C-alpha cells in the first residue's frame, strides 16, 4: 500500500482528532510527526497515539523529507501564515477553516500556494457529512426545484472562556462559526452571495463586546441569481450543539440536521426527554474522517482537492462582509 | 344566557369560518347577519349557516340595533375604513389582521375607536393557539432565561392567482403574511422591534414584481433591549402550510410549531411519509375559535380586549418598515 | 332544524363530557336531561351545563316522552342492564364500551335491542379519531398491501385508587382498557380474532390481585385469515396517556398515534423535553365529538349506527377470552 | 503495540464485515487469515482487504500458530461444531449468534470451551450499540424504576430467497432473528424468561412453511420475577431495517431505536419523506466495531468476555421454547 507521509501542526482538540483519525482510521496515511508550540502537548499527544516524532514548531515539521503533506490546525490567526510556510516548503496542505481572518491574508496564502504548485484543501468538513453530501445530490438532481431560500442555524453549547477572547487567536463569531454556514450557502445553492446584512447581540454576555466579538448574530444573505437566505449563530445555547439547514425550493424543501445525541427517548412524569449532541466532534465525527480520507486519497492519486482555496477565501469574504455590516450598521456588498 | 348580537362583514373563506364558528361553537354569540359586497355570496353563506339576515354592505349591517359587535373580514385594504365606520356606529369590533396597509390608515382607525369609546380587538389569532399561548407562559416563567434570538418561519402552500395581485386588495407579503410573525415577535419577546432589514425574492414567480409584491422575504430584526431575530415568509412552498417559531434564551430554547397533518406515519419501500397541514384554517382551527370566544366573552363582560388596536398598529409598523427596507435597500428604524 | 331529544345517564367524567359536547357542539341535539344515581351530581352537572332536568335514575329519564335517545355512561357493570331498560322503553342508545362484562350479559342486551327494534351504537370512539379513521381508509385502499401483523399499545398515566377495584364497578383491565384495542384489531384488520393468549403482571402494584385484576397485560392474537398480533395494556405508566397502533402489511407499515401534548419542544441543559398527553379526554377529544355527532345525525336520518351491537359484543368476546387465558394459563379460542 | 493474531472463518456479508473492521479499524488485531469453504470467496476477500492468507477450511485456519483467536461467521448450522473445533485447538472464540440451533448442540459447545479453558464470546452485538448500552445504564441507575414490560420489534426489509430456506443453513426465524431480542430481554430486564407463547404467520409467503419456517412471529414472554413482555419479528417489511425496543417501568419508559437512515427530511407536494435504514450492517455498524474491539482488548488483557457462552445458550433456549410453542400451540416453560 502506497502511504502518504503526513504531519499535523497544532494538536489542541481539533488537531488531536485529526491525528487520531490519521493514526487509527486511515491506513493510507503515515502520521510521521505532530507539532505544537506547546512542546509538552506535542509530546503527550505523540505518546498517546504512538506517533514517532513530537516537534515544537511548524518549521521543524516542514523540514522533514518523509512528510509530503501537512494538516494545519493551529489557532485561526496563524492559518494563513502557516499555509504560506507550508507552500514554500512544497508540502500539500489541509488547512482548517477559516483560511484566514482577513481577505488580505487569504490572498497572500492563495498566492503562495499558486506559486509553489502545491495542493490546498480547506477544512469545510460539513461537505463530507453524509446528510449534507446527500442533500447536495438531491438539490442537483432537481428534487426540490429551483432553490430560493437558504437557512442555516449553528449553535454551540457553551461559549469559550473570556481568556480565549483576550488571547485574540480567533476571529469574531462570523469567522469562527458562521463561516461554516457561509460555505454551505455557496455550495448548496450553487451560487455566490452578493450582499449581506447583519444584526448582532451580546445580551447574554456583554463582556465579549470589549474584544470586538458577539454572542449571537443573524445574517441576511442575497445571492447573485436572486435567491435569499439567513444564517443564525449563537455561542451559548446551553442545550447542545445544534446545526440545522433548510433549503427551500420551487418544488419542495429539504431539511438537513440532527438534534439528538442518542437514539433513546425517556418518558417519565416530567414528560418525554432526549439527550442532545453536545459537541461538533460528536456531530461531525464521520465528516472529519471522510474529509481526511478524501484528502489523503486525492493527494496520493495526484488529484485536485474538492474544497479549494478559492472556496475557503469566498467563505471568509462573506464573513468579513458580515463583520463589516455589523461594525458599520449597513448592508455590505461582496464586491465593495 | 346573555348573548351578544353580532354581524360578520366579508364572508370569503375567513369570514365564512368566523360566521360558522359563531353559529356552531359559540353559544353566547347570536349571529344576526352576514354582509358582503357580493350579495349572492352573503345569501349563500346565510342560507348554509341558517343566519337570518344576508346584507350587501357594512352600512346596512351597522344600522341594525340588534347587532352590538362586528367582525371585519373584508379585504385587507378596507380594514381601516371599516373600523372607522363601525366605531362611528358605536359597535365593538374584531378586525382581521392587518389593521391597515399604512400607518396613516392605522392611526385614523385607532383615533375613531378612541373617539367612539368602542372596543377593538385585532385578529392576531396565533396568540390564542394553545402551543403559542403555552410558549408565552413558559417564557414569562423564566424557563428559557432571557430571550436573545427570535426566529419565525411562515410558508404558504400555494400563492394566490395573479388576479389577486392585480386587484390590489391586500398589501405586500410583509403586510399579508409576515405581520403574524411580527406580532409574535413583540408578544413572545415582550419587547419592541427597533429596526429591520429585508431581502426579498421573486425568483420563482417574477410576474408578481410588477405589482410591487414578492414571493419570499427574510427580515432581520433588532429589538430595543438588545435581542435580535429573523422572520422568513414564502408564499408557494408546495408541501403545505408551515408555521414554526423558535425563541432562543440564555438558559434554553423553545420550539413551537407543527408540521404534520395527521398522526400517521406510512412506511413503504419509498421510505417513511407523513402528510402535512395544508391550510391555515386547519392549522389554526382551534385558535380561531378561542379568539372569537374570548372576544365575545370579553365584550359581554365589559372587559378590555387582549389583542389591542395598538398591538395591531405596531405589527403594521414593523411590516411597513420591512417594506421600506425592501424598497430602499437599507435597514429601517421603526422610529424614522 | 330538526333536533334529537336526548338524555345522558351517569355523569361522571365521561358522561359529563358527552353532555357538554351535546350541549355546546352538537346543535342538532337537544339535551333534555341528565341522570345520575348521585342526585347531587346530576343537579350540579345540569346547573353547570344549563340542562333543564336533573334526574336521579335511568328509569325517570326513560319515562320522558321528549327523549328519543339515551347515552349510557353509567359504570361498566350496569351497561348491559341499562341497554335492556332503554330498549324496552323504545329509546335509541349510545352505550359506552364495554357493552357488557360477560358474554351472557352482552347477548341479553342485544336480544332486547333486537326485540324492541331500537338502534344501538357502542362507544368505540377511536373509530372516529381522524388519524384512525384515515388509517382505515389507507388500509382499505391497499396502501400497505395485505395486513399481517396488528400491534397496539394502550397506557394510562395513573391507575385508579384501590377503592375503585373494591367497588367492582368495572371489569378487569382487558375489559376496561384493552377492549379498545381489540375493537381496533377487528376493524383495522377487517378480520376476526380466532384465538388469544395472555400474560399478565401485578408487579408494580400487587394489591390489585386480590380483586382479580392486573396492572399490565400482553395479549397475543391470532386472526382467522392467518394474521397475528399483540396488544399491550398498562395502567400506571406515569408519563401520560399513550395510545399507539401499528399495522404491518405486505407492502408497508402504518403507524398511528400521538405521544405529544403540545407542539412545543423545550431544549435546556437537561436535554430536549416534550409534554405528553395525560388523559384520554384530551387525546380523543375530537373523536368523542365526532362519535356523538354521527350518532345524532344517524338517528335523525333513520340510519343504521356505524359501530354496532355486534361490534360491541365481539370486542367483549376477545376480552373475555383474554381474561380466561390469564386465569387458566393457556391459549383460548374464541369459539370455545 | 501488542497485537492479537486472529482469523475469520466464513466470509459472507457478516464475516467480510468483521474482517474489514479488524483490518481497518482495530489496530491491536492482526488479521492473519480468512477462511471459507468457498475457496474463491476466501481469496477474493483476502485480496480486497490485503489479508495474507486465504484458506478453505476452519481446520487449516486452526492449525496456524500465529492465530490465537477466531471469529466464527460460518452459517448458523455450523456454529456449535466450529466452537468445538476451535476450543479443541486452544483458540479464543468470538462466535456469531445464535450459538447453536439446539440446546444439545449449545451444551456440547459450552462443554468443549470449558474443557479447553479457552474464552468464548457470543456475537450479541446489540449490547455494544451506544443507544442500547446507554439504556442498560439508565435502567440500572433506576431512572425508570422497576421494569415491568419489555417490548421489542425486529423487522428486516426483504426475506432471503427460497433457496436459503432450502439449504437449511439457518434455524427458523426465532433462532435467526428473534434471538437478538431474547438476548436484549434477559440483559435489559436483568431477569430470566420463564415461559413463552408464540403465534406465527406465513400469510405473505406461504412457501416458507414447507421448510418449517415462518415470515412473522409474536412471542409473549413471562419473566421469573413477574414482569412480562412481547417480541415481534418480521422478515419482509419492505420499508427498511427496523429495530426498536421499549422498557416500561414503574417510574417511566425508555424507548430505544432508530428508524431513519439519513438526517434529511424532504418536503414536497407529496408530503414529508424520510429514508429508512435498510440493513443491519448500517444500523449496527458501530456496534460491530465496538464488539470486536472489546473482544480483542479483552483477550489481550486476559479478561473474561462480556457476552458469555451462557448468555448465548440462554438466548437459544428462549428461541427453542418459542419454536416449540409454535409447533405445539401452547405456552412452553423454559425449564420443561
């Protein structure tokens, strides 16, 4: 079996999961090394997953000749820079979303990729979720006619601690969370967003305002061909991790999404009760495996990644426009 | 039993249902007459429901001394004028939504009501739906903490024929349909909407554009105390009549709404299938009865209506702002 | 409007509901009198519902010439005897289920009805529930092919107090509750039950055993044409009133039943929660109205009742066979 | 990493899946060889999964010193004999259900295992399904009080071809399918079944009767401590693979089971539609992996299997009693 030498940089929750998937579930991948600025964390993860090399920088990882591809799961702020370094080193890249926190950074990253002729896939893993993937097929088959409204909800159970906001490692909610829905919007509607308008709230946690962030946002979308839509994001819904999408068409409507964690329903004197999925690593466990497997197989087969750098840039562009709409209290066109 | 002499003006589908409910299900009401500009329709409905008098104008109905209250179900365009006439005649009034198509008309109607010291209830019947009524109680009890996001969807199965738009008897979608959700927004959030922004579409039926109407709209809402929201309306979803609302709070989320017509689930080689409610008169059958019963009992008991003229005016104000946002492509504040 | 003079005998919860429905929702009925052995209860209900006459015996009610039909809602033990008296008095009859507690009593009741040429309808109201009525149509249309398995569950929230068992006014669980499912079995399968086998339990309330009753039963059914089935009944499930039926056919399966009280779903840190219907008068509110309306219209139109005395007898026969299976620990054929 | 040398005998659908899971998802296992009486099938599977050795008999597989454990997935009829051979060869064993088709064979298998001091786990994989596993915990925690009724449904989409029945490789429906539910009954109720009664049907496919088999069965259960239950099995429900279980207790009820394949809901003019899981390898995909992983880890850790030979024997005993009830038309006690 031909195997792809691979390294993961940044082994927090997300990076650790990618490393674990590579190690346990993707035999065509040879996970050579994990790297993290926190050297102790790199060593711990390497030990747990029986990975040979624990490194303390992306640079160290890129030097290795037995690594052909890297998975970038460092904090969002470093994504674009890491892509540039990896491209310069001639490595193929799977970069977590968002590709960048600004369009300028996104463009620099894409230019570096182009220049080095490496391959870049952006981690919009929802496209690999079996339900979303099937939804895409149904829409393409014409099952719901012409799509006219796109709606998507993304709610996290608990907001990060304030220290997370202080550290400033991620962008605001539109970049860290809604960006998933913006990617779905483009992909499922097979169209580009032309203008957005956002309202936001910090009602339940005013402290985040000082960091330029929000706890909730509703973003109205206008698409180029005349469709419309809305994306809602909320960071502390308490009850679980809740991602649901509806595509309304001229012939029918498609609902995609799961709310329930287990297949159990408990009935007592207090009514009927169901447990809810509490984390994106549970809800999208399969999607992450399928994404990584596709990336590995694509690189081994010398193919073109399915979720391109342009896809990553365009999702960022919508998020950045929503951010501007929030700051300037007006609709913002994507081509401004 | 003390009974309230009552007349219904405008006996299309909605007025006919009100007349039928009064006749069959509300013993405290004495339905004296039905009136319709289409005299034949008035006679037919009167005959079917065994109502003594069939009249061909509101004026004729208002002349009757044995009528103390009127239900106004004439076309939307005539609501405000009918309220003024009925008030001048000293009758108590249940007026279908929307109260008016412009704020000027709404204000004139409210002034007439004030001057004549009659009582006015506006037909936002969803407040009487058992599920919505219970949701209101849960929110007030603090079950979901502080509400931060209000979401509502209203989809009709089939759009009216083009002749309906040509006749110009109703306002645009925001006034004819979204106005229900705007009323829910104020009532369930116990707050006022301060600003709105709308995107609209005629993608699936461009012909309605010439009449200044749309087939789909998404309206973002900002509330005075810092909450946000979104309302979606669509006139031709094909699959049924679909009304759903979510209120997201600091402690939990409340979903209200029914999609299914029957309690049956059919499983065959084609999968599982459920029939969907197809009409608002089915979905809100109970609400209409409870609304009318409450109106009749309130008038008989000399009480104050629960859904006031001000409520009706404010829902119209939101719709009018959304309409302006659509026409002027910008967010519109309610106090402009 | 031609109206049917009617009297209700026995105005506990069930009889009171029938009286209320007659009074408020069925204009073709003229509820002349209510009767109850508890004279005070008869007076209270008559006062509440504004019924002219409150009587203290079935006999007094049967004497009235302005009463053409009676609704029998006295305790189960008295059903068969009441039918005989009413028939002898020439009144048409709607008798609550079960028709009798023994086959001998059922036969005596049917003989009296035959002899007097009155009409008898038995109160298997589930046949009037919109979902069950629609299920019947679907099965008849061949939508699920040939039915091969019938399954039904009936669970009450709370068992009656021990005093109820001591008074001995009802038959055991198979006669008081499962009899509904036995009627559904015959009706939906369009077939007769030929043999039954029952297991029973008093595990959660051993005290009822002394009264010859049980708290839970599972009854296996064999149908004449080769289909099979199972009925489960339980008196104290705590979480609500739960009635569900599945009919499995050669082409598909039909599920009928509702578990939820309101259309709300509450999501909090404890998961998702729904309230459950708690009482048969809530779950089958519509069915009781439709049943009574059909009875009144049928009698006024001189027609034949849809749920016949034979239907009532056959449901009793299955219950009695299940009772015997329980007592004798063996399968029991219906034609023994 | 310490790894367990393992072989799979019988690589039809089920054995192939086990082999694939061992190869791809369980790194602690070293799948040394697959064996099948059909040598070509063994070679094809070995090639596809890159397994070194393809053998054409269990004997050949048992001779290998590098194999410490075997997975038996040959036809049901050969299970007990294969267990005896494997035990005699000193191999640890994971044997698919049912352990045997008769109690005599089951006892012979258990005796061989005892004598050789090898470990035997029986493939009741539902115990490893996350939902069932969680249900077990909830029941043990007392969440639903004392269990009084156990209900389980198992429906396959399509019956096997007649040739399958002719070959006589499996036992009747109670042994091939209901045996899963009988195991759940013992496990979830934490009690033993003391008596059963069965009704059966061949209504939709009379041809299977000549082979002593049925298409549908309902089996009533009595438990030793006084609880009761019912198991329904059907081989050709057309709409999918449907496994659902309810445990009714003194304080509440637990429902376990999934009906839906994808997380999509499609709404069109024909109503709402959902795809249904069509195969046990889809529904229980996770359970099979978790089962195998637990087996491998248990053997490597020198522990005792969680689903024992006795568990396997007792499930068979219930199935055999149900078979006898069907043949002799009477309730059958487990200790006869």
